[in-house]
């Protein structure tokens, strides 16, 4: 069901993340965010706070229209307003959202629509039917299992980022949850020992090394990504045990099941994002970038 | 003597009103959120009529909790000045409706969530961030409230969920729309979204 492409790109992704991607929209607020982040932040608003400071429009020609046009007779008034604005903007300077280039807008938007339909027409009904049969507690167990099994991705990436404590925690979690947590079905490490989950992936590792997103990319079924994070996804694929299962069909089937299970626990998340947005495509893109930035910063 | 001194202080504390003192920002946000949780868990409000009563109550709490004017200004950023007074007012009103529809109403579907108040971080002289975590069965969701002090009161001007700032997210959307449309064009889109066109 997930298709060959899904397999290909889903290869290295951490399961949780993958699911999230899979369920495309499911993402958002609590979910989608597993991904995005931009290092090539273009601080658009804060770039033109002063009248004389023309927006440096190297990478934002379209935005240059935002530079206030001053008419002589209203100049004073505008200046005052701008002064107020400037204050605001410096105040929130550090929280200004990172931006991402979107040169493949047509491709991305096309797959965005495809993914939207894929979710509403296939993934959601299937996941709903599945959740009707299996109680939530069982589905959370399955989700924990898949999370546990993808420990190698988080362990290796923690090390690559020199986060030795996180790497140690991953090992501890693996050992504890595989044993006391009954093969990973329970998250004993978090519930009883307060060893929290922390997602790490190769895209974040690149980000920690200072590599920017490059540009935004939407993949069929996998959803929002970027050049950097796509490369990371493929790399992480080699660390995902599920991708080593043979025959390949079985591996794909398991990945698809993981996706359905994950989606069943997050029905409504994607809908919420879409409903809250004025322009859902841009909202998701921005959320992806903001969330990835947070992940890299942590 | 010591006792009397403390007694005096206690009496003073009790009788001197502090109308201008809003209390630490964390307590303010906590107070609002606890009120929301009380409404959500109010078992006397059941069924459809209870639902709409809950919605109304949450909306009136959000009225006190949020600074919609600040929210709107920050969301539009530079574009705020392209709107005339009336347009600014209408924008604020419509934006408020959208946020209420999207978030306040969504809240009432929550039932078993627990909220942890982790800490507050100073952002600037007048602003700070309250970090909370919503604990659900499926996941822990970090939600940060950014508050600003105005006239002695702390009000929320941004919510950051899993690193995604609401203000920034809408700002990006509105900026793209305003790149090709006039303020009125944007207002028109918002009117339709809210169902007032």
C-alpha cells in the first residue's frame, strides 16, 4: 500500500517520524513538526524596519514591495508608526521564523494535493477501520514497539552530534523497554524512570553541523521534507532494521502497517491544521521549517 | 515584637489592594489555563447545549487571556501599516474569530490531558515565555505561551507548539497572500473563512 517510493524514501527514517511523514498531514502541530527546520533563515520582517533600510532583496525580490513607500506629506506619521513597529520587531527579533526557499513550488504543491487526497481517501479510512478493531492501548503498544526498534537511528545520530548523554539514554531505553517493556511494547523507561524520548535523525545532524535545508521538497506519501532532510532520510534508512527484512514486500508491508497504526493514533491532527490555516500549503511548509529548526536547536 | 511586626504586615497585605499588580506572568497564564481545564471537566455541562456553553465560557476566558491586538500587529508585521485603521480593526476581529474557531473550540474535545507548568523565561523587558507541557496518553506536547505586560496585565500574544509559533505561521501565510493581494483582498479571504461574506 505504501508503494515502492514510500519504501525507498522511508528507508532510513525513524519510524515515528516516518509515520508522521506518511500520514502527511497528520503532522502538524504535534506531529508534522518532527521535521522541519531551516537554517537559511531569511528574516524578512525584521530586515526592513527602518525607512531608509531598503530590504536587502538578494533572496526576496517579491518581498521588496514590503519596504514602506514614503510620501513626503505623510512621512512624519509613517516614521512614527515605523518607529513603533521597529520596536516590536526588535523585540521579537529572535523569534522571527526561519524561511525556506521553494523553487519547486509546482511539484511540491502537486504532491501536496496528492497527499491530501491520499490521506482522506485511503489512509484515514483504513486507519479508522483499524482503530475500530484494535483498542487504543494496543495501538500505543505497537507504536512503542516501532519506536523502540528504530533506536539505532537515534543512537547513531546522537553520537554524530556528540550528544553522548542522549546516546546513552537511547541505549538505556532500548535495554529497559526491550526487557521490562516486553519487547518494546511498553515505554517503561519513560513512564517509570523518566528517561524521555528524544528524536534525532540525520537531517538534524546535518543541521547541527550547520547545513541548511537547501529547499523545500514534498514527497508523495512521505509529505514535507527538504533537500537536506531527504538526504538524511535515505541515510537513516540504512539504520532502520525494518528495511533489512526480506523479502522486500514484507518490509514494505510492515512499514505500511506502522503507518496505519501511527495514523490511527493521530486522526484529526492533520484536519486541525488544515482547518486552522488560511493557506494550508504554506502553513504546513512553515510549520515544517519551524519545527525542524527547534529539533536542530535542541 | 517580631510577632506584632509580622501581624502588621499581614494586615497590610490583606487590606491594601493591588489592582495594578498582575502577579507573575506564570501565575496569570496558569490561572487562565486552570479555568479552562475547570470548564472542560465540568460534568454539569453535557450534550450539545453543554458543548456550546463550554465554548462560550472558553471564549470569554480567551478574551482575558489573549491580547488580540498585539497578536494581530505581530502577525502582520510590516504589513500592519498597509492597513488603515478600519482595516486593522476588521482584521483583528476576523483573526480572533479564526483563532477561536481553530483552537478554543478544539479544546473542548480534550478531556484527560494534564498540563505541566515548567518555567518562565524572560524574553525582554515586557515579554516573557511560559513553558508548559500537555501530557496525553500518546505524546507529551510542549506548548509555550509568550506574554506581554501592558498596563500591569500579562496577556498572551503568541503560542508556540512544538517549536511552531502561531504568529510566525500565520505571518508567513498572510505575507504570501499580501504579496499578490491588497489588504482588502486578504480581508475578503478571511471573511470567507469565518463565514461572513
